[in-house]
C-alpha cells in the first residue's frame, strides 16, 4: 500500500488492528533499520510469505530522496536514490539523521500511551538526567561509557556487596589482621614499629581524604574556569545595557517597515511597467511588408479570391492529367493487342455491308465446293461397294479355302479390289479440286482489294469485322485525349496568367516552387499582416494602460513617502539611513538582553558568587595551578608515608619469633597494596563516570532552560491555564497552579500527568528542531484526555507542525472535524484495497 503524508500535521485513524502501530513501526524501521531476531514481536513479518520491506520518500535541504529497505542483515538491505534516480551512498542517511539512532529517536520524537504512563515512575533527577543526556546530540556513546564505567566500579566494590573483588579483599584483610594480633609479642621496638605504621596509616588516610577534598575543589575550580567566558560576557552585557536608550514603540517600527515595503513594491511595479512600456520590438517587425500590404490591400484581396478559383483549376488540372494518362494507357493496350503502332480508321456502314457480302460470297463458294465433294463422296461410296465386296470374298477364300488354288484366287481378288478402289477415289478427287480452286481465287482477290482500300491489309481478313469495335474505341480515345489536352492547355494558361498577376508582390511573397505554394504564401502574407495590424492596435491600447498605471503608482508612492516621512519627523529622523541606524541599535539592545538572559540561565547564583571572588581570569588560573600543586605535593607525601609504613611493618614482621607472623604480615601488606590499587581504580572509574555525566549535563545546560520554558507554555495551554509552572527539584517533579499551589506528579490525575509528560516531550522536540528536524510520531496517545483537552492538544500539534512533521495515529473518530482533510482512514483503505 502507498501513503501520501502531509508535510505538517497528518492524522492516521483506524480501529484496533487496522495497522496504525504497524505503519508507525514501519516508518521508524525505514529510517533506522528493521528489528532483528531478538525482537520478534517488533518485526511485523508478513503472514503470507510476501517480501518484507518497503520504501519512503523524505525531504532534506529541499531535495527529495527515496529510502528503500528489504529484509537483510544489520537492519535490512538499504538503498537510497535521489530525484534523478541515481543511487547515493548509504552514509547520507546518517548525515540526514545527524547520527541519531533509534533509541535516541524514541526518546525525543516518538511516544505512545505506554510512554505517557511512565511519568509516574520517573523521579525528577531521573527525568532531568534523561533529558539532559539526550539533549547532547551524539552523546549516546558517552552515555554507554558512563554505564560501562559504573558497571566496572560496581564489579570492584559495592557498599553491601559480597562478590565484588574489593569487598572480598577487605574481608580477607580483616581476617588477616585478627590473625596477626594473635601473634604479636611484647617487644617495645615491635610495638613502636607498629605504632609508627599505624601513625603513618592515619596520616595516609588523612592525606587521602585531603586529596579527595582537594580534587573536588579542583574540579569545581575547573568548572568555574570553563564558565568564566560566560560569566565575563554576562558581566560585560550588564555594563553595556546600563546605557540603553529608549526606542520607539513596536507599532511605529512595524508601520515604518510596512511603508518601506510598500515603497519597494511600488518601485518594483513602476520598473516592471516601464520595462513593458519600453518593449517596442513588436512594433519594429515587418515594417516593409506592412506598408506594402496597406498600399496594395485591394489587389492582394483580389489575388486571394483568384487564388481560390485557381486552386479549383489546379484540382481540375490534376484530374485531367490523370484522365489523359489512363486514356493513353488504354490506347497503348489496343496497339499492343494488334501488334502495331497505328490503327486504321473504322469502316463506315456501307463498307461494313460490302465486307460482309465479300465474306459471305467467299464462304458460300466454300460450301458449294463442299457440297460437290459430298456428292462425289456419295458416288464414290456407292462405287466402292463393288471392290469392297470383292475384297471380302477374296479374304473369305483365303481363309476358308481348302486348297492352294482357292487361296491364290482369293489373294488375286483382294489385290484387284484394292486397285479398283484407289482408281475410283483418285479420279473423283481431282475433278473436285480443280473446280473449287478457280472460284476461291476470285473471292480472295476481291478481299485483298477491299483491305487495301480501307487500310486493313496488315491484318487477317477474318479479323476485319471483329476489330471494328476496337477501332471505334481507339478513334474515341483519340478524340477524348485531344479534347482533354485542349482543356489542360486552357487551365495552364489561366494558371500562368494568375502567376503573372501575382508578380507585383514577388518581393513580399518570396520564392515559391509551385502555384499551390504561391497561393499559400499570398494567404500567409495577408493573414500575418492583418494579425500584425491587430496586434499593434492592441499594443497601443496596452501602452495607454501602462502609462495610466505608472501615473497612479507615482501618486501612490508619493502618498506613502509622505506618511513615512511624517513618522520620521516625530522621532527626529531625516531619512531611511537614520532609521536603519536607529533600528540596528534597537536590535542590538534586544539581542544583548536576550543573550544576557540566556547566559544567566547557564549560571546559578552560587557560581556567580564564587566567580565574583576572582578579580580576573588570571587570578582564577593561579588558584587552579596552586591547588593542582597542593594536590601533587600531598600525593607525593602520601606515597612516601605509604612506603615508610610498609618498611616498618616489614621490620616488625622480621622481629616476630613465629614465622607465621611474618607470613601474615606479608599477606597483610600484599592485601593492603591490592586494596589501595583497587580503591584507586574504583575511585578513578567512579569519578570518570561522574565527570562524563557532569560534562554532558554542562553541554546541554543551554538547551535545558529552553526546554522547560517551552514545556511551561504547552502545559499551560493543555490545562487551559490552570498550571503555569514546572519545577524539577532533587527527587520530585512538581507543578504549580495559577493560585500558586504546588503538586507532586503523583498527586495529579492521570490525564493531567500525561499532559505534563506531553508538554515536556514536545518542548524537547521543539528545541531540538533547531539542531535536527525529524517527524514526531504519536501512537494512539491522549486516550485519558477529555474532549476539551484533546482539542487543545490538537491545536498545539497543529502549531508545532509548522516546524516539524507530526504523524498522529489514533482510533478516535472525533478528530476529523478538527483536522479536516489531513486525515487517512486505514479502515477505508482496507475496504478499497
């Protein structure tokens, strides 16, 4: 699913299990990485086995980046791309987040109803420590180091501990000392050695305590030395502010600045109008063509009207050319059909009748010859029956004859029948051919003469009548081609005349490649010049409007300047320069007062009183150096006494008669040395942790008063002015009502206590927004607020959204009237999904 979130306040509503906490966790996971396997209930893995991941878009320094994470090691596989789709280094995300991790983000910018309930479990010191430590950006490593050092110190020694190493050594030392006392003798020297060792031990203890006291004093002086620049600036500011001059009121300053802004804006409008007025580039365009158009308006109009008709002639010309091409193609097909390059004229009606008669005579003679042939064939057939019968008899005699004589007679009969049949057919055929040949030659001669007369000699006589239709079509095609060619010549003449009539405008029209292009250029010339004339008329009207506008603006600037000067006169100011100097002094004074207030917040009264004892920074440095030397000298003497004490005890041990005493004394010395080493190590570890903690507190001391100040304002707003102060005492968080009654947090109602926590967290986020601006996420908080206070907190969130993006997840349905369209309903998205 995709979500488009507002830059300011965005409310996401939905019933339980609609996905509010999942979405909030997803946003944090995209910024800081997914939860690992040690946090299974914070992973929100898909139940259907789908891919685990997603992407968000964030804005940083007016640039948009897409952050994409998918399931993988170390919080997931991260990919960052810019607006162009180019991938950028993953380290850029740490830079955007200013090295804030998920723990620090949850401590500042994200809280839920469970976090609101924790206000009852926090003491003032714990809450102040939490705020101060988180307030130093990048201090998480130092906080971890503090915890590590404290853990190391606890491993060395605890007040009521048994297992820590130093506790065990002290117990061993007590046991060893009891055993030594059992072996002591009465020797005076032995006692003196022990007395001396004890005296040295007391001196060592006194010096150790002195060193601790001196180091504490030394740490305090070092802190005062660090605060000296703040103290010195505060001191100088107080001196400089004593001579502050009384300035004009804020209303007068605001009015002067508004009048000066009006003058600047009017000057800008005048300059803009004059620039538009000076723009005469349009009026200088095409002056030559414009004059030509004005001088030849009617001729050009006539030329355009003739162009319309010529365009129609051009269409007719194209049609005629196409038609002539088709006719010539058809004529060429006729010539190709008869394999000639010229067709004869078609026969007239009389010639056709004559040709038909010649062909009829020719064919009639052919039929008569055929008739004679048939009759001859009939006679021949009748005459051929005799040889046929003879031939049959001869064949039968040849086949059925029982003697050679009958067979020979049969062969003779067959041969004789064949000779008789051939003789009969040959004579008859010769008679028929001679008769037909004479008649056919006469008819053929008449046809040849006819063909030569009408130009048909080059074609077969059998085709003469059939080709008459094609000859008539060819003659018709020649007529149409001639007629269309004449029309084409007439159109070309008109076109040439049109082009000649347009020659007077050749310079304005320019070169052209066709008559159609010439017509288009004529139309373009006329249309462009008409538009130019209309535009110039509109420009003249615009010029008059701009001149009137400039005159009105000049009158307006005179009125505003007069009003401004009257205020200057009241305060003895001559011009804007005098006012700028005046206002600069006012701002410097205001800044000095604010700076003085901020510096005062960094120093308490005791510190100021201690710093007042030093004449200058040099005297403070001398005190620091003197105390450092005193510490060094005391440590040197303590070490010398410790060595003497050890030597005395060694001698006492050597004097002991019982060897066990010497062994016990050696064990005691070893134990004491180990105890001293561990004590020094414990003190070093504990003091180092305290020093780091103090350094973190000092590093955030300038922010903490601002946080409390903002929290007071927010708490007053959320409680409708009932509480107007928040006090953080040693172990208790107190609030003060408008009637000066003080209440512990435990005495407040659930809703009021939660409002206190919300005020502190939002005050913290507001102050930190100057360092790093991240979205504030509120997961289903304010459930214990009544409607009036819920409206108040929504108003507060709306105000804060001008600096921070705020994502408020809630199941409440009453927020819609308060935030309008800045709401996403997860239930509706699930229905529509």
